[in-house]
C-alpha cells in the first residue's frame, strides 16, 4: 500500500496489508512490549527453521491461528479440590491409608 497522510500535521502513517495501521514511533517510551513476546517469537522462529516452509506467510498465518486457538481453549480457571474430595480420593484408593497417614509421611 501507499503511505497515507496521518491526521496530525506532517506525519505520515503506513498502512500495511490486512488494514493494520502502523503508527510512527519516535522514542523507546512509546513501545510497550508484552512480556510473553520473546517466548512467542522464539518458538515461532524455531518452527520456521525446523520446517523450512516454502511459503513463509502461509505458514505464519497457520502457525499463529493455531496458537491463538490453543490459547482460547486453554483451561484458565482450575478449581482446586475440596478437603472432602481429597479425603475421599485417598481413603478410597486402597492401600494408601487415610489423609492423616499421608500427612504423617510428609
């Protein structure tokens, strides 16, 4: 795409494919890097090097779409078991003993 004029006087803004606007950056304080970005890019880079895709853009689109799907379906709210559930699990396990026996071993 061709650079379009930014609403602020004299500042041009690039529009990249997919209608993503890229605002100009003037100093490091304007950059907010998410803490997980380094790990995401490292994993992505390893996959690119490992697989050597013929079409990098197609591979990248599929890689990040699958990553987003995994993130959406990940279990976020894990509810710990209650004391009664733990007691029932240990007492019904046969041979392990009671919760008190387990506590004594720890």
